[in-house]
């Protein structure tokens, strides 16, 4: 990582670590240290799938943003739930800390070790167990890559209910563990609704088989909900049962320019009313986002010269019907002055090119310098006010302040870039952004989780009683605290 962007962990019991340039005091909890005997045991469980080479371990010790870094000396690659169970049972007995890791695409430092935790990778748990074409229910192992699952389903006439920019490398287990949102949430809802069942291995190695394939099941507590969004702190997800929608026969995309955020909101209201059941995505981005995508990634926007841009996707069963509805909406939007310019894509190549303008904003930001990232939920009417107020507060101390996100879901991605990390700039941003969000009853984490970076700010979105109850769940399911320690819950 460039400059002093990563924290460097060690196996000492107490040390100062660097996180995004800021110095934190993090105490290594009293876990056991890895021994040669431990490595020998794991080799016996999964021969040839135990990684100890420091060079091989490097990419798994650093997160996707290259902002946080641990120093694990061991990575395990189980292929079955039984192997995960044996690993965790042993680690529980030996008091060895474990860091579950999927595709390592998280943005809050939740997927990499803080100290020397054992990395438990789901990369080889990539088997599709079953798919029912009648019900649309897919059962698969946690290490299946999201894009590969979608490709498999498309051949069967179905799709995954979620779509993310990181789909080419993220794992479905990690998606569920972080309750990932993405572009299709507006149409198909969150994973809390589409995940029907889970298989989870608990900290003591016991396997919890709640891998139901029923849409209706009211027998007792819905235990799977405990693990959806738990970020690997309560158990390791090993298999998922998920409800998949049929593949739309007709997909259309409109990329539009608006002169103000008020127009973006009006366009959404009109769009939702006129497109109804075929509306599948409504994304927005400001002109700074487009400038960065064009500058750093050399992508060209089909629409230029607008302060705001909107990406609208429709998905339905009749191209004639859908195109007629979309054209009627576009005519209304243009004649009423809601939209000043726009283009429509119906073929797959143009649709993917337009989606890339939105999906690759995160990538473009990483080329612009040091990035301060905030994933916020707010009442839709207040969504962009946070960007405006942050921009006014920071003035020339920030290089760029941009806003984009899933407007249909009230999810704002606020990003601030600078040439390099600045402690004074961070002080100007935090806790201002969190206080502003709390003032309007928003959430400081809409879809990325809390991980290591945001865990100490949970109180801005959850009352003390709720946090205490979460800690009690953690203590009950993981009494030794070996699963993904130092993450999600405040110290």
C-alpha cells in the first residue's frame, strides 16, 4: 500500500497499529499462538490445502482497497462442511483465532486478519448442490462466485437476486455474511428475504443445518437471520439456499441527465409510477463521479453536461410492452423538463457498458488518491444534502467529494478523496458524517457492514441496549471469541 495507508499487525500482545493513516491502540486478545503441531494437524485434515508460504499469503492478508493488513501465517482451504467443522473444533479447543474469508472484496476491513488469525478461505467450497427449476431455489456451497452462479442460472432461465460490482470475485457466502445489497435490491429485495436457509458451522465446530428450501417455515425462531449480516463473527456459513427469480426476457436501460437532485427525485417518483412492476434498478451519480470514471478508467458517458445522472433498468417478460412503457415514461420526463438528455440501451453490449459507468465508480475513486468511504442510508429526500453539506464543510481541504448510490433504496455512497491521508481532514469528516446521519435517523452502514473500520461508530445507528444484546449473542455462540475477532462489535 502507498504511504502509510495500511496498518501493520503483529503477534505481540499489545501494539500500535496503523489504520488509514491513523494510529490505533489494538490489544491482541489472549489467543494461542500457532505451533508446528497445529500446522501438522491441519495438514492431516486437508493435505495440500494448507498455505504457510509468506508470499502466497500476502494477497489474503491485505484487503481489496489496500487499506488494512494483517499478518496471518496460515491459510486453510477446506472443501467440505465436515472439514470446516474439524478445523473450528480444533481451533476452539486450542483457543486459536480464525478469520473467515470469501472473495476478500469488503470495504471496511472485515475480511482480513488484524493480527495473526488463521485465514479460513471458502475458495474451494464452490460446488452447486442443487437447483429446482420449478421453484427457482438454488442450493450451493458458500465459496461459489456470484457471477459464476448467475451464469449457471441464466442457462436454466433464471438469475441471482443480487448483482454487485464485485460479482466477478465475491463469494455468495460472503455476500450473505455481510447482507450485501447492490443493484437489484429495488426489484428483488434484500438477502434477508431471498435467503431461505443456511448451513453454518459454529465456533465449537458443531454444524447447524438450517438449509431449508421452503418459502414458508414458521417453526420457531428464524435462526438463519442471526447469521445474515453477522460478518463471520457468529459462525462460518458453508452453504446457502436462495430463491432465484426467472431471467427477464426483456431488459432495457436508460441513462439520463438531470439538472438538479430535486429533478432526480421527481424523476424517480414519475418512473416508479409509470414503470411499476418492470422497474428493476434506479441508480444515481453526480457529475464528479462521471469525471473520475472518464479520467481514470477512460470510459465514455453517452450523456454529458449534466450535474446528475440517472441509470434506470427495466426487466420484464415482453419487450414490446416494456419498451412502450419506457418510451412513454421518457417522453413524459423530457417534455416536463425532469430530464434534459438521455439514451436508451436494449442490446446486451450497450447495457453492460452503461452499467460499467455506475459499477466502476469505486474503482475510479481508488485512482484519484486516498479515499474516505461512507456507506449511508437516509430518507430519500435528504440523500444528497449530506454530500452538499460535507462539500461545504471541507472546502479546499478535500480533492473531491462525490455522491452516488441506490436511490430507490435510500442508499448513498459518500466518498471523499485527497492526495494523501490527512489526520485533520479525517477529524473534519468524523464524527460529522455520523452525527449528520443520526440526526436524520439514518444508518451509518447501509450495505457494507462495520468490519474493523466502523465498529466503534455503531452507537450512531443502534441504541446501547441493542449493542449489548448483540454482544450477548456473540458470547453465547462464540464464548472464546475466536471467530473474526476485533470486528463488527465495539471493544
